[in-house]
């Protein structure tokens, strides 16, 4: 949780990067640097069209390739550079990274069960604690809001990061991680002003409706 200290409102669009083969195969990706799938590239092009009419002052991205490539597509119509922000990288899942969810349930059954039931109480072997991810995201967000008072900003990041941003905006903690979702190419809009936060839309996907199904 944090207290918003901005005088002029900041409108933040948080976007999850487009689909990757890893996500489609239900693998823990975390800090692994994987590219967008062809369908993922089509998704971020659709996001770019959806946000084309918004006056965007800055575009931020996680340093991971799938987020950077997504941010570049979204930033192009606005002719602004993509600012790489390491604190908005995805949670590290340590030894789980690269494994399918089903594999983790077999190799780490107790830990996986805790992750699904009480994610704030488990640290994946060699990975990050959810509270630590929340702390770095909160600190980076405070810096972003201070720098961009009165502006509209796009942040392209990852599922866990976006969930944490939404939960905090709603006054909820990391223990409620599974109460919200962040789909590939989903758009969430949050407005920050001194003393309050408003979630205007969360994980909207209508801009993806016209895309052809990925049959690869």
C-alpha cells in the first residue's frame, strides 16, 4: 500500500505484453527472455490502435524482450521513446522458470499448492518473494507518478506486476493476487490523484476481438 502524492492527476495505462509461446504452453516464464509469438505481435498492434487517439506523454517497459517489443509497437504512433524500467520486470520464479504448470505440481507439489492458495507466503526455490516484487513496483510507481504529473503514461509489463498495481489501487494486498487478472494484450486504466486512486477499466480485451485465432 502507498499514499499518492501528486497534485495533477496521472492517467496510467498498464498493458500486459502480447502472447508468447511460453505463456500459451502454460509455463512459468518469469525472468526468462522470450520473444512475442506471431499472435502476440498482432495483439500489441491492436493495443497500439486502441490507444492511438490517446495523448501519451511517456511509454515505459520492463527490460524483458516481450515487454520492450510490445512497448515499441505501442509507442510508435505517438513518436515517443520507450523508457526501460527494470523494477517493472516480471517476478522471478527461480527453479520453476521454463517448467509447465503441470510439471511444477509434480516436482514441487506443496510449494505449488501454497502459491495457488496463499501466494504471499511462498518463495519459489531460487526466486522472489511476492512482497519483494510489490515493494520494488511500488517504489518505481511513486517515481513515475512524480515525474509525470498531469500526463498520460503507458506502462507495458507482466501479469504479476499488473495484478499488484491493480490490487494496490483497490486498497488490497498481495495476498489477493488471484482476485484480478492480466491477460496478454489486456489494457488496464488507473487514475492517480492526491489522496485517491480510481480504476477506470481493468484487463479490457475488446480491442482483440477482431484478431484471427492463432492456429500455429
